[in-house]
C-alpha cells in the first residue's frame, strides 16, 4: 500500500491538481448528466451526455496538466464569476433563513446589501460601507 501511494505521489508531482474551476466543471458535469436523464428527445439526450463527458474530460485534463501558469490564469479569470454565483446563493439562503426577523435592502449609493430588523415604522438606515443614509418604511 505504501508503495502504491508513493507512485501516486510521484505521478502527481508537478501537476496542477484541483481548484474552484475544476470543482465547478465537475458539478456542472453532474448537473448536465442528471438533466439529460429527464430529456426524452434521444438526440438531445445524447448531446447532453457528450457535453457532460466533455466537461468531465476538461476537468481531468486541467487536474493532470503540468502547465501550472496557464491553469492558474484560467482559475483567476473564473474566480469573479464563481464568487458572484456563490454570493447570490449565499444571500438567497440568508434572506430565506432571516425572512421573519429581518429585511434586506440595497444601498442606493453603493448597492451593498443591508440587513435591517423587521420592525414596523420608518427607519433611517446608514450604510456601513459608504456612510450613505436613506429611509425605508416597514409595514
């Protein structure tokens, strides 16, 4: 067992490995594969299956690549989009979780999301990010 682990370690030396883009490619591949199961049009099902295999192949290619600079540059370009998507899901979850006790508003100046206690009346809200003050009425 120790010899096998040494061989795997030696094989992976100098290879790129995993990052956010690889994880997203694998998750997207699984989602496309699941969606293809619910498509009843055979040609469309085959196209989705090939897209799923292609995404998985791209993830494996990036994982085993020895061109570290290119793979890192690809990941750096992908990170803002990944952060936007995960941020949206995180905010949506927080809005669902805090639905009874808090309200979420956008600052009109800097567009930051602000959480305010759900208390009836007119409130003056100060944005901690930019210092802008604005009023909102909760009914």
